[in-house]
C-alpha cells in the first residue's frame, strides 16, 4: 500500500521558538504509522528547530518552502538547495501558488528550482493549480498538464528523480472553498495519466497530494478519494492541535 503523505505548509508563521513548541506538542501526540509520512514545511529560519526535533524519526520529514536555483553567489535573501540540505531539509516546495501569484514565479523558474533540488539530492514537491478564471474557462486540465511538463522539463534523470506533485487550485487556498473529493480525484487522474506518458509505470509510485482549504473536518474524506495520495495543508497546519487531527485522519 502506498503511504499517504500529510504535508504542513506553515507559510510565514512559526519562528524558531514557536516551531520548537509546536514540534514538542505534535510529537507528543503523534505516534509513528506505517501507512503515512508527515512533512513539515517550515520557514527557513525555523528549519533547524524542526530538523532537530525529528532526529531519529524516519516518518517525519523537514522541508523548506522555497529555494533559489544557484548553488551560491550574490543573491541576498535567497537559500540554495545545498544550504537547505545542510540545515536538515530533505524536501522542498516548488511553485506554490503564492510563489507564482504573489512573487511572479514562472514555470521556467520552477523548472530550474526542481533541477537544483534534484542536483542537491533533495526531494521536491511541485505545486500546480488553476485560478477561478481559468477553471470557469475550462482550462484546468490543459493548464495543469502544461505546468507539470514545464516544471519537470529541466530535471535530469526524471525516471529516477525523487519528487511529489501537489494539486492546489488557487481559488481554494485560504478561501474556505475546497474542491470536492470527486473533482480533486479527477484532476489527480489527469496528472497521473500525464506522468505515465512521461515516465511510464513509475508514475504510479509518485505521490499526488491535494491542497486547498484542508481542515480537520474534510481531511479524511479527501484522503479516501481515488488517486489522492495525501494533503498539503496551509492555515490548518499552523497550530499543533489542528495539525495533529489532520495527520491522524
């Protein structure tokens, strides 16, 4: 059975002190499970607090929310993939909707970040999704197919690269609106089919997560839907008590 992946994206919340308290509370209540992997995508300044807290645990991973594609250099404020790995990260988010729509990141830039992560032996989670205007125009399937292919276009040895995909409709993020389990499952099926064309049967091993206003009340229903391999959770992951309920769903 494929392990479910429960990923918390704290966004710009939980500095080092809060992260330490969060992890203490969460790990007290969360027992290792054979059927799932938990990921904490913390702000970069809190990465060491998270990675230290999970030392010795293989079921909980520390991740970062963003990287830059250069290994080093005059890029003030940026974090490279090797630096993230050195600080304890094992996975990085790429192309989250806020990076695309607030900071203007393009598919080409996402592709360079995926390439940089793979080169540094970091797993990456490539995020895809449509705006409400694109959805209403019937462009969802063609858009996510393009984002998938373009985002992975620069990753070397794609057949063996260690990555995940997250479908997060932009209109459902932080709005309280959630795609139905059936709608999310349908888009996941589209993505799975596209991956099969790209990497053959190995596509069935790639986790595809859903993200967008996930909360303790809808997590179990989404996880039960076909082809939803996990959840990428934003606001409901910031508090340890809420995140614990979702991780145990």
